[in-house]
C-alpha cells in the first residue's frame, strides 16, 4: 500500500528531542546500525537508541575517533567502514553477516556536505558517492540481515534536496562542479533511495523512510568557511549561532529516531519526513519545507536504483 505524503499529526514537532520521541518505547533486544553514529546528529541518535535499550553498531571511517566519542555509552560497538570505498562496504557487510545477527533498524546518517570537488572510486563525485552510493551498497550488502529483522531503513536526506534533482545528463559533475548542487542531488538521491527500497522491501516486512533533520550546527559544516556561514546568517563573527530556526543536535536527531521507531508508522513507508512527522509536498516556491515532486517520484526512484546497481555491481533484489 502506498503511504500518502502528508502529515499524520504525530504529536511531536520541530522542538521535540530524540528522547521525547522514544519515551515509553523499549528497544531491548533490538539491533540498530547507525552510519555516522559518532558525530553530530548520528552521535545523538546512537545515544538515544542505546538509552532505550538497543544494541547499536556504529560503522566508522575513523574507528579510533568513534571509540573515543562513544566512550561511556553502553551497548555500542564500532567497526570500520568507509562509505566512499565499496571494498570497505563489502568487508564490513561480510563481517556483520558472519555474526548471524538481524538488523532491526538501519539509519544512514553519515554524510558529507558542500565539500571541494573530490573524486572517489572510479572518478565518482564524492557527495553522490558517499551520501548515496555507499549507503545503497551497504543496505543491499546487509539485506539478508535487514530482511531478517523486518524493521526499518531510514535514509537521512535534507531540505538541501531542494537545490537539485538528479542531474541525469551529468551526475558526476564532469562539466563543472557546484558544491551545493552536488549536495542537493545527493540528498534527492537519499529520498529516492528510500522510496524505491520501500517498494521492494515491503513484502519482506521492511519499510523505508527519508527525512530532513532540520538546520543544525554540527561537524557537517566542516567544509564551509566561517565567512560563508556568517553571510548566510547562520552564525556571527565570533561563531555564535544566529538562526533561531536552527535545532539543537538532540532536536535534530529526533526525526530520524522517530522514523526508525514510532508505532504510528507501523505499516507505512516510502515517505519523506520532517519535524517528527510525515512532510507535506513542497508548495510552489517554498525551498525550506516539504518534499519536491522530483524527490518523491517513483519513476525517478526506479531509475536511480537501476543506475546505482549498475555503478556498484550490487542489487539484493535482482
């Protein structure tokens, strides 16, 4: 059944925290995989899920840094994973599958934003490769464990998806690089990935969601010059936050935790969420709320899946 793309009145909102949406939910015995789970929103997501009783696996490009950041949080394990290296993705998945465990929740929270032009693998644009292709390959490699868990896959998109649809004529920016268009395309890909995964996985009991976590100052902004963030009105000259709409990391983690665990979403999936609810379609001219039509288009989602399978050589449903 297709889930309508409109709010359901969740009872939560933009200022709800991850702890708020988990209140009364017991995740004891559940296993969650959280990419990027040791920094920014991912760290708060790991903290919240573990606090509710889940065992959280954190795949990390910098395992030693992850161990340090996660010290003191019980029920967490760290393993090596570089989303920009498909051999690393395969190796992580093989190690996990060898443990014979099910995945109840998988949250793709790791991301790179507005980085200088960078190429990975066979020359792929890095934001598309890390934010989308790495997660695509990870979920497909882990599919036996995900299907066994019959749970949820959460793809962390962004309102940045308003910046660009998938640029089919030049996906890897071979004819001139724009860091914000590249970020927008990658975030659109995150939404389309969840849309198609939900269609493919629902018969096996797995549902998928995408979301915008909100504006939050985290290490995700590491590639932005201070001057750029000052000009955008995010911070002042001393680095203090200015934008009143920005969330705390605890609030920013809430929507992905809500999408991963809320009983209100049982039997639902394939939708884009924001502020701890299903989002509405974006209104004409609104670039801050809702989901663009091209990021919720089943045909675009199917095309992206086929393209991703061709690039990565992985398709659990083929």
